[in-house]
């Protein structure tokens, strides 16, 4: 396959590109700053905040068998000011609109677009079990996800099979929110956040990449797809599993009030103290077999394996 990937330098994107290269596929990366591309990789420049994209470069790099769109500013990289929230929203909507508009104008349209979203779509729903047919929630992250997904809608209307990949917490040693917590747990000072009863819908990085590849290859998949393992866990359960995998205690508790002081009340509630209990109903129905469906084994695998 010849694939186009945005957000290829991020945690998920870099793992996806590495897997594609290993499997013998060619990859074109949409990048803001061109570098020396690796083997079987082409770089095409774009600046979505300025509405700029190298259409001629895409034509030369194509035609594409599929597109994976992962670009967007980090949700938890810094405290949410009004300006930061605008950056988070615009980085997703503007890049998606520019990409989709460009794909529809290529001389050969790609047959499939896998466009990132997140389980934040559902909002904080407590212990309610959520599937792709569940309604959107409330709050900033739900608004971001709804608008983000809406920006990809013209691709589907233009005849491109479009998958909206609602990803949960990605388990990896090498980055993401989970990776940032590992040093604390290794030092024996990790533990639950707030009550610990909030659900974390998680997925290993291996399965995140596997789910993307499945969405690219399964012609019957379109619309929302939850990229989460079939066994969502509470924050406390996830903390205990990580402590057990590292052979470290997990008796520490980060109080909700402290999180709100550090992050701000809105960010703390939406990112840490709230949660979603999400099931991957569509992936399961379409025959995707999770490499790591159970939490304890998944944590051990991530701690000892390449991911």
C-alpha cells in the first residue's frame, strides 16, 4: 500500500509509520518542516494554520491507497487557557478541513480516510457503558470531538470511506499521558487520581496501530469506531495493574483539590477526574482480534515489550 499520514511524528503516528515500513508499505508524511525522509518515506509540506498544502507534492507522492489523519495540538501539554483551548480546537478542525478539501481535489481520490477522534466525544458519563451508537456528551472535549468529526464529514459525502477513530488512553512507555506517569510509579509514589472510580478506556499502542490498519483494510467499516480495549478499567484498577507490573506499591492518592489547583478545575475534571466506560463494539463485530484485551497482561506487555 501507499499511504498518507499526518501527525506522523507523534506517539501513534511514529509507531504506525514504523509498522508500515516494516511490512513493506510506502508512506508519505504531511509535515510542517521537511527533513531527510527515511526509506520508503516521502515528505510533503503543509501549514494547516495558514491553509497551505503542497498539492503538487501530494500528486507526485500519490495515488494513495489510504490516508490516516492524526494531527492536532496536545490536549494535556499545558494548562487550558482560553487561547490554549482555541489552539486545541483549531489545530484539529482547520487541519481536517484543509486535508479533506485537498483529498477531494486530487486527480485520484484515496478510497479511505481514517480520521482521529477520541472517547472524549462521550463526555464524563460515570459507569454508563458506551458504544459507537451512544450520544455525544457535554464539555469542552466533547465539543472538540464533535466539531473535529464534523470537519471530516465532507470526505464521506464526497465518496471517500471515512472512519472516525475514537481513541482512549494509549498505553505506552514512550509517551502520552500514561508514559508520563511511569516515573512516579517506578519510584513507588504512584496511585489513583481523586476517587479512582472514574473509568479509563485504554488501548495498547500495538492495538491502536492494529486497529488503524484494520480500519484501512476493512471496506465495510465507516463512521465512528471506538479504539479501546474490550475491558475498560477504573483509574484505581489501572493504577494497581501498573504497580503490580512494576512491583511497586500504589498507596498514594492525588486529591481532586490538588489536581484542580494545578491544572484548573475544567481541565482536571475533563482529563483526570471524569471518564468514559467505552466498548469497542464495531471493531469486535468486524472481527478485529485484540493482541492485548485484558488489562494485567496488557500492562505487563507494555512494560517489557517494545511499545
